[in-house]
C-alpha cells in the first residue's frame, strides 16, 4: 500500500472506453483506480480488452464470493499469439467490499500497488454506468 494508506483503504474505480478507429487501433477499456490508469501504468505496451467483453452484465468484472482471475488487457503488438502478454486481475467479493489483487503498478509515490479495495455500491455502479454508456454510444 502507498504511504498513508492502510490495508482497509477504499479506492474509487472509473471506467472509460476508446471507440476504436480512427481514434486508435481498436476498441478498448480504460481502468482508472484513484485516478491512475492501471493498464498503462502496469505496462505501456498494453491495451484494455473490449469493454463489451469486460462490462457485460454478469461479466468477468462482476465480483462473486468465489475469486476469479480476469484478463483485463493484452499486448497491442505483436499480433495475437501464444507469447502475447496479458494483464490479469484477481477479483473477489468479501462482504460489501470488492478486492482486486495480483496487481503490480506504480502508485502516485512510485511504490508498487498490489491490491485495491472498492465499496461494492460504487464499483457496481461504475461498471453498470460504463456498460450503459456503451449501449447509448
């Protein structure tokens, strides 16, 4: 945890989506935790997966009591193949808290962030808001 954060610190999730060409090469998801782009900070060669895949109702980002490992990003280049890098997040629900673990990205102070916690209401609200925005775009 970064300085000043306890193991019980609560983060905020913000989800964005790139529409693809001509803005960029493909449709992809942005995941911001406490204002930091988790994917780019983890590895600048990565791009978030298609938001329709990640954000659909009951999709991989929806937390359950049983932990799940979710691919959230993949290497943009080279073309898809067995050696292509991915970013994975372990998602689990504990009471009213969603926990993302197995992360490794630099926090605002440069120290690695390995786990973040979200209030369930804020987390689900943001996933649903981002999905609804896709449907109206």
